[in-house]
């Protein structure tokens, strides 16, 4: 059963508790994800996220205590090889293929600000 989270309004529909996200709730989620959304996007995304939350709630109802949690429908087998320590490439050879080098290291563009 869903419970209201982060200020979302709950309402009873057909005797089920559903979560009705407001555009303000979606805006808060956008802030947490550091995604800027326009007012139109907030209004558009709120009902879509409601559908996703309702779907997750339905799965939660079906998955009872007797159903073990899984991440895949079929069992998976690890197909990775064992780690083997080998000689590394020399730094000069690796850096030779880099588009930009500074002080013996890869130079990449800054993507975060100091306050991030």
C-alpha cells in the first residue's frame, strides 16, 4: 500500500489508496535530480509519474512474503573471467592517444562548479 511521501496528496479511489503527485511534488523531484523543468513539463509529468507509482504499487501487492525478491526473471550466471594481474601500458603510450594532456594526466573539461 502506498503512503504519501514528500507532501504528496493521497486520496481513496475504489477503496484503494493512491498517490496523486502535484506539479509542486514533481518540481521537488526535479530539484533533487538537478533537472530544470518548465511549468508545462511539471503539469505534463505529474500524471505520468502517478501511473508509474500506481504500477509499482500493483507489483508490490503481488509480491507477497512467499515471493523472493529478484532482479531478473531468469537466473544469471557470471561469465566474467578471473582477474589476472598483468603489466600496465606505459603512461606515455596511453597519454599519446589523448586529445589533451596536462602535467602527465588526461585533461578534461570542467563539468562541476565549486559549489556542486
